[in-house]
């Protein structure tokens, strides 16, 4: 696990985009794990710019999204299918048949989840997984108490998550109570992981995830055990880390990427 601290949101977005760029250039048919929410928007905007201005080619890339609300169709304005189309997919040359987003309307959810797991394995696993983090320390929709070995499944959302997402639906009564999500174990199997966080409202959560005990009550804490995880933080999100200065020292003194 590595902690990289940048001055602001724009800098962490660019840093993450450069990691993705190097992977796509070195392995054109790579498998990207993608996240939704406000945190990765800067990353996606930078990838769109790289595609348009630098010719970054996504035509052979495969994508798997972390999660989707259960009970709403792909066409719903708040579905993660819609989010990904509007904020990334329609602006780059990724091929539709290579895009994977969990279904929120599958009749046989268990069978769909197994198919999703099988597809990831069939394509050789996720090369780079992008993550955000919830206020309670969850990754994807793996709420506190989720098994650290869990696989893709349907999950009941916590009241806190529902309240956090109410602003997108206009009312917490309209927020779905369930989601189909990759499990913690599924995420942990990615070859590389980048978790992005910005803002002072994430500082306490980041401190627990990075420096607290590994616990199912903070599912992001499992990343402490992953050999190729980067927590990519702005100054505000990193402000409650006890070893803040050390993380900066390590980053400043490591060999530069070529």
C-alpha cells in the first residue's frame, strides 16, 4: 500500500489519469474497474481530454463497473449505466460490447452475479480498479459489516448511504434500498487499485482506512493488505493521517515513472 498526497483535487485526478494512460498504452486490451460518484469525475474528464487531444485509444479496453442500484432500469437518469455513458463512455472510443455494468433489473440476481464474476475471470481479472470511499469507509456498496471475502451480490444499503445519495434522487424516499455490487473479495483480486479521496469530510474516514485496524466495519481497510494499492489523496482528505509527513517523504524519494 502506498499513500500519495497531492495539493488538490485536480492534481489527484491528473495523477490517476496518468496511471490509467500508462496501463492502456502498455496493455491496450487491459481490464479497467471503474467507479461512479463525484470523486472520479475529474479522472474521467482528464481521460476524455487525453483521448481527444493525445489520441489515447480505448478501443480494445474492457471495463467493469463496481455497482448499480437494484430496481431501476439502465435508462433511469440516476442509474450508473446513465452516469457512465454521460461522464465517460460516450466521449471515448470504448466499444459497447466491452463495457460491463451490473444489472439493476436482473430477474435472477444470483445467476447474474455469478456471470459477472465469471466474466471478470474469463478476461484475466481486473488490471486496475478505481475506487472512491464512502463516509463510513465502504468501497463499492460494501457497507460496514460486509464480509471481507464477499463476492458480487445484492446488498442492502445503510440509512447513511441512502441519506448521502438522496440529493441525486430529490428525496431519500426515492433512493433504492438495494444495490448489486462487486464484493470486497472481488475488488481485492484486482492487480492494482487506486482509491481516490478528496475533501476534509473524508479525512476521518481515510485515517481509519489507512492507519486503523483491518476490519469489516471499514471495508476499505482491507486495502492495507493489498500489495499494489495507492491511496491518492488531496491535502484535506489526508489531514488526519498521523504519518502524513512520512507518506510525502516516501513519494518524493521514490524512483520516478519513465
